[in-house]
C-alpha cells in the first residue's frame, strides 16, 4: 500500500518532483496496486492543476471508494495557554 498525504498541496514543488509523483501514480494504476491519497482539492482542481490523464487514472483506481470528510481546520479552534 502506498499513501500520499496532502496531494496537490499549495507548497511549492518542482516540476520534476511532480512529474516523478505522477509517474508513481501511473505505475500503481498500470500494476493495479493500491494507493491511498488524501487531498483538500476537488476533482476539478486536480484535473485543472495536474491534467486530465492523472485525474482519469485516480478516478479509475478509486471507483466508488471515495470518501469526503467535511470540516474546518481544527487548528483554528485551538487555544494556547501560557
């Protein structure tokens, strides 16, 4: 099992690193190997940012196994006491 956390995050990532990550996704797809991806992006955002090819493979691997969890940032409600 491969897990990719926070796929497509806004942090700056080199094009080479993104290309490598997408190659890994394609290899997992071609080999029918499992992958677990978390993201804050919608499908439309992934397709617009990384291309229809990657989004198509992710949808193909997910089938019906997509879970949406709605909620805010838990850090917004945290109070530091000194």
